[in-house]
C-alpha cells in the first residue's frame, strides 16, 4: 500500500496507538503500554475482545540446531470468568476443542488469518457464531500479502468456482490487515533482522551426503523391490 492509502485508511494514529476500522469494528493496537520490563508489549482490541502480547528476547549461548522449538498454547482460564471448578485442586480442565484448534491455526500459519462464512447476500468475513451456524461454508484462510499459506474448509456443498471466489475474498480482507500491520511497523521503524544460523554437522549428516543419497537413489531406481 502507498503512504497516501495508509493515511486514508489509518488517520490520526498517535505514536503508540493505532486504529483501523475493520467491518464496522475498530482494530486497536497499543504499543508498550503494559509490561514495561519486557522487550515489547502489544495490546490488541477488536470489538469486545482484548489480547495482550508480551515479547521477551534472550541471546542463546550455544549453537542453534535446525529445529526451532516453537509451541503455541491457547489457554482458557475458568477463573477469568469467575468460574471455579468443584475439584479446586485441579483448578483447570483439559484444553477444549476450540482452544486446540485456535493454537494449531496460530502455530501452523503464523500469518494473518480470517474466517469466511456465507449467506444469501454473499460472503461474510469473520461471521458471528449465529451466522456461522447457518452458513453452508466455513473457510479459514491464512496468507501473506502476496500468497495463500494455509486453508481449512468445511462446506455442505460448494462448487470449485464459489470456493475460489471465497478464497479470493478472504485474501483481499487479509491484504487490508497486513497493510495495517506494515503501517505500524514502518511508523515504529521496525526492521527484520536477517541472520543465517550456523548449523553443526554430525557424523550422520556427513555419511548421508557422501553415501546415503547414492544408496537411496539406487533403491528408488530399482523396478522390483520385492
């Protein structure tokens, strides 16, 4: 998005507060208003939902391996709504289906995602539970500004053409949100750090490079493996 489009869509934003009207609801981001001891904190508000995200960084003292240990958990605390279970020592139950689904949608995509429903008027972005229960389509799309990264869909019956239109509709909505996020990053002067990890090769990796690939290639090229 150009700077003129930014100013048109996101007017009057202060240095640490950014607002965006998304489907008649304000998306509000407040930067570094809480958790002052952390490296960065963000309060996000959308309708009646408020989320606090806190980031802390730690420099690693050992070589990073090829596996990035990222785990997302979505925790619903009973005491947050004033409900205390009878078995007080246990305090909380196991994660619900919705909590597990939310966590997986976050850690699998790590991109902007929207849900799409459908009614007699057309497609609906982030429909309410009531509208979603009557919708013949439930589609979740995760994407960058340029391309789709993940799809989750369920439908009673839908043609390929309508599904393509629903995905295109979701991508347009995501582009609006990513434009808002890019505006926040550019306003705060945030830049990505590019670092190439130094990976240590072990004996198994060396064998695989020297002999393993040729051995596997010989097996795969054999017509009869019985």
